[in-house]
DNA sequence: GCCTATCGTAAGTCATGACTTACCAAGATT
DNA sequence: AATCTTGGTAAGTCATGACTTACGATAGGC
């Protein structure tokens, strides 16, 4: 639910590949597993982690489950990096003051 | 050296705290360890991971080593998220076309 | 109603990595 | 030069988590 969960979720290589696939086009579980070197249950588990992190949303379509990107999670993660970036800029400014 | 290493580096809670401290103000190893619930060697190891990921740079000052944020690593990570974001927007556009 | 397709969950295995203590190297201090 | 400070490295322990196979549950097709 937070940017921290998003970071740990996207830190895993397989999970990142899954997320990138879904980012380009929402998908069901089966097709994702076909394009990856891991089993379908593994993909299911990764999808759960990504969903719990707030990075994906699911839409049940009859038999299948279509996963798509939850923009809120991605937005929160980008905001976190923005604040880090601002902190760094602030630190630079402080160092210039001290150098004088 | 890549955004992937940056993600795994920032996925760890302790490492994230270290990075946030340094983002606000560059620091040596000892002071960092004092503010964290882990030992100094642990901090050293984390700093190595963050440096290898391209997120930190070191400046040797006599006895001490001052760690500061390497903006290149942070920039690369933000760019990666930007491309993801663009992919998602593109996917949305595609879905609208198909819905028509 | 039966069979197939789709997918989540349980249980177990195994590798990775975060942490500790112990040690060593090099600069600063007296 | 002896000592203290600072910090990186080695070795070992332990928990986490990524993966597998086996199973169960639900929806669709014949």
C-alpha cells in the first residue's frame, strides 16, 4: 500500500518483467506465464505481491482475471523519488552556504 | 550501475534509511551507524551496495569517508519510472481505440 | 451433467542476503 | 613511535522469499 512495498515489489527481476508486460498491455495470468521462464503459480504469487503493493488492479472477466496497472501506486513511487531528489538539491544548497 | 541495482538497493528498509540520511546531508560512516539500530559494519556493507548501484559517491577526507548522493543513479531510476508511466498511458490509449 | 480451461492456495525446498563478531589497515593525535 | 579513531573485509548464522509440484475452486463449452 505504500511506496516501500512498491520498491520491494519492483526489486525482483521476474516481478519487474511482469509489471512491464502489464504496463504495455493489461493481461491475464496464463499469457504472462507463457512469456516468462517461471511456472504459472509463480506468476500468480508475483501478481499478488504487486497487487498488495498497490501497483496492479484486477478485473474479473468470467473465467479469467485481467491485471492492469494501478496508476496510484506508480504515482506514489514517483513522488517518493521526487522528494528524495528535492532533499538532495537542498543538501547541495546547504553545502554551498557552508563553503562561503 | 543500472536502475535495476538501484531498485534492489532501495528495496531494503535499512538501506533506504541510510540513503535518506545522506540525501538530506552527506555523512561519514560512524554518524550513520549511530542513528541506526544496526552495527557499523552492516552500514559499511549497505554503503557498498548503494555505491555499486550508482546511488552514492565517496570522498576520502583523511581518516574518514564522506558519502554523498550520486545524482546520476537517482536520475536513471526516475527515468525508468517515467518510461513505465508512459507505457501505461500508451496502453490506456490503445484500450480506448479498441473499445470503439 | 461432464470435461476443460483458468487461476489461486498450500506445503516444501533452496538460494540469497542482512546481520553479527572478529580482524586488519591506515590516518590522526599526543 | 605508541595509541586511538575510522572504517572496510572475512566468516558464519539465520530469516526471508522465489520457486516448484500438488491440489481445489469456479466459469465456459459440448
